[in-house]
C-alpha cells in the first residue's frame, strides 16, 4: 500500500500534465472558431477517444516494441526523460503547445482536426507515450497495472470535460491564470523528467562502475 499511493499520484500528475488539456484549450478554441457548440463537442469527443485508444495500445505494446528493436528500458527512460523535460521547459515558458500551427495549417485541419493535430500529437504526444511506457515498465503487479490504466482513462475523461467547458474556463482563468497554471505544471513535469532520467542512468552507471572494478 505504501508504494501504491506514490505510484498512483505519479501516474495521475504526469499523465494529466502531458495530456495538457489546459494548454490545449486556447489552440482548440482558435481552431474551432466560428463552429457551433455541437460541432465543438463532437470534435472533443473524437479527439479524446482517439488519444485514449492510442495511448492504451502503445502502453501495452511498449514492451513488445522494446524486445523487437532490442531497446533497453533504461535507454528509453533516458530518452523519455529528455523529451518530457523539453515539454516541461516549454510549458514553464508558458508556451501552450509544442505543436506550431499557422493559418494555412488550421484551414487544412478544419475538416477533421479531432484526429490531427488535436488527438495526435496535442493530447497524445511523444512525451505522453514515453511516460506511460516507462510507467508500465515500473508496474510489477496486476494492481499497479490496473492503477496505470485507470489513471489513463480517468485523465482522458477529465480532459474531455475540460475541453467541453473550454469556452467558460478560458474566460474564468484569463490569460494570466492560464500562464500561471502552465508554469506550475511545467515545473512539476521537469521534476518528473529528472527522476525519469536519473532512474535510467543509475543502473547503467552502476554496471560501468562494477565492470571497471572487475577489470581492475
């Protein structure tokens, strides 16, 4: 029980921060400007379902991908830590999303923005994918795996309701509130990234030191 609570908190905070529904709101409102509330709700529903399905599939398939390509979990932790740190740094600068969209791209995506770029890579980007694969590799029991999957489902359901209420939330939070929230989440994400990076480097350094000692 002592290890389950910190793991559950790590799952919830890291997945929510990387899904980044609060940061996606301004971009979502810009891309759906002129659309009816019904159209917006339809887009939000498809986007969150798409992101949820993809992240769950990748979470379970991650270990098979490792075996197929001969990738070590520690190497992926290091790479994932770097990716998550970069996203956290961008959020600390109050950059709403690492996906840059110009006016021409917005027009291109207007027909079906729910899949790309809203579902992928905004709600389900490389950082979120790397994070859930690492969390799954840390889940050594059925209970921990259930906590992870439950956290993913809970966060994306919450994301759905946040984006549905985006018009009201943006007006309530205001630009300053949005920026403050973004910086706080970015700082939290950078701390998680450092932990992930150190967790990947530590076993590698121990192996190098032990091999050096054996050789001496």
